[in-house]
């Protein structure tokens, strides 16, 4: 990673901790590798992103319904889906220091190091060197299954072996017939789910980009059985447009997005076509979202393994078939990171997060000009109490107003409202715009309407 980009990443990680977005997990006990906790502002940002996604893809549409399934499912689900046999990463172990890494990552570093003109980043050095002097002596690669195992009940044996789900998708396929019967939907229609998933990554890293515990926003969009090889493409193309629109709505810099048509020899076993939406993170270009055409693999497979009918029956023609599936898959944590990276700016003497108001943790902050003037504090409190009935609002009376502005800039608050001595007479306040820093005088009675036009 170039030094400038490395510094940018360090600044974002530092800001996230200092301002209450994201903390290292279990920090007072020395932490836990790649475990992160969302602080007071982080949980608001994360929830705003999830709520915005749910509004766009479920509540604004009449062809998508929701689901919230259990984290632990019958292990036969994962046998049927191929996760028990196929969900593996190649792993190598150093014979000297016993460090373990993904084989493909280690090989990529060896190829890069072969060109002496290329310098290794700190992460790549970990893959190349045991310590500052010796190189790793890796074993032959072997498969490593990434699912977390646990046991149900008091006895820990193979009869009680279960897994923490590695994805949210399978529950949608398992519940497909129940959803059909209760929602009375017919293809084309989708099922959306937001929830936790767990993958025992060999080498997690890059802040919240790759972690062992993460959250997904996924849709399985069921379409009619294609009449020809091209019949599904219209739905796939529609979802490409939908994902582009979502990227814009979430406040992710679309100039940093690259769409990769995944080569056929790299496709997952269930996919006929996949597009990866990659983002220019400070640590490099990497996958943000995925869009896959899963054919009828999942429903057909679950019927075969469960012995239960998973077909859809057309009420008009009587035809029975397994619907095909288009899957838009989006990671919540990667979205948070892309949003932060897109919003982070250094301008003149300030650091500012230019978050889209729809996802910003606080929409407005209210200040009394001076905290030791009871009449100002009383009026400012009244303004604050009124605004927070409609908007997520912050109260700040510490230090001078300039420092308060910059403090709110750092957490992405779009507007700041200052109650000053003139407010006592003219019943107006000063509203400052985060992005332009311009200030405008607005009557208190018109303030809610003024902000609503800009925030909603």
C-alpha cells in the first residue's frame, strides 16, 4: 500500500475510534484479532444504512418481502448447499514460526517479490517474512473449512454438531415454500434479509473489511423458469442498475466503483454469471458487493437432499418448476467502510466527514453561544428539544463555537444551529452548512421545515 494511502487508512481508523464510530473489540483485555465494536455513532451510522437499504428494497417495492432467520440451522442445510464440502480456502503454515496464511495470498506475494522493483507493504511482509531476517518456509497448501462449529445441548459429540451460518441466503431457500404460502407472491419476487454471518477467515484484516463476524444485506430474487439462455438477463441487468442506484443513495463515491465480470473459471459452483462491484479502498481495490445468477441450483438441491417439494406451481398453467435466482449480496460492514472512505475529507484546517444526510448519525447539532448565560441555554434547550422529536440531534455547549463546528464536522453532522443573543430578540438562529460552511439566519418557527427540506 502506498504511504499516502496507508496514512489515510490510519487516519480513518483513528477517527473512527476517537469519535465513537468503531472500537477494537475486548480492548481492555488486549483485544481479539479483527474483532470490532460499533460505538454510539457507529451504531447509528450502521442502523441508518440498514434502514435505508430496507426502505429501498423492501418497503418501497411490492415484489420483495422480508425474513429474519435463525443463526443456527440444521447442519443438513450446509451439507446440501455444498458448504461442508466446498466452503474452503487453501491454507499454508510456516514450518519455522507456525504462522498460517491463505495460500493464494502467500503465492501472490512471492510473485510480487520476484520483481525486485516492487516493495512489499506491511501486510505483505507478514506473508513473506518470519521475522525481519528470515523468509517463511511454507507447507504444501491444504483445504481449510471456514465454518464455525459448535454443539447443541450438554454433550459435545458429532451427533450435536452444528454451524454458525456462513451466509444468510440458505434460510431463504429453506423457507421458500412457507414464504410462498403466507405472502401469496409469485415469480418474479424477492426475499430480503439483513443478519449476521460467520466465517473463520485464515487471514482477516484491513479494519472492518474482512472479519470473522459480519453482517449481510442479501436478496434472493426468484424469477420464472427461463425459456432460453438469455431470458434471465433482463432481470440481471435490472439488478445491476438497482445496485448502482443504491451505491449512489448510500453516499458511496461511484467514481471509485469498478464492475468486474468474474471469469467463468473463477465462478462459485452455483453461479452461471457474477459481477463483483469493487471499490478503491485506501488499501487497494477489493470487492464491495456481488451480484450472482444462481440458476435453480439452490431450490433443486434442497429438494434433492430434504425430500420435500420446493417447486413453485403456476396457478394459471399448472406448470411446476424451480424458480431461478438472481442474488444481490451486500455487506453491511463493508458498506460502512466504503461510506467512511468516501466521506473522509481534509480541507484547509479541518477534517470533515461529508456523509450523506440520510446515513449521518446526527442530522443537526444545537449550541448555545455561551453555556454560562442561562437565558441562552434555556432557549437553545427549547430548540433542541423540539428538533430531536423529528431528527437525531446533538447538544454541545463545550468550548467556543468554532471548535464545536469542527467537532461536528468530524462526525459528519450536516447542520449546526447556534442560539445567540440576537435570538432572544429576533427569535431566529444561525444555521451552518457542514459542506459549504455557509451560515444562514432562520426563524425558530421555520427551523423544522427548513431542515426537513434539506434532510429528508
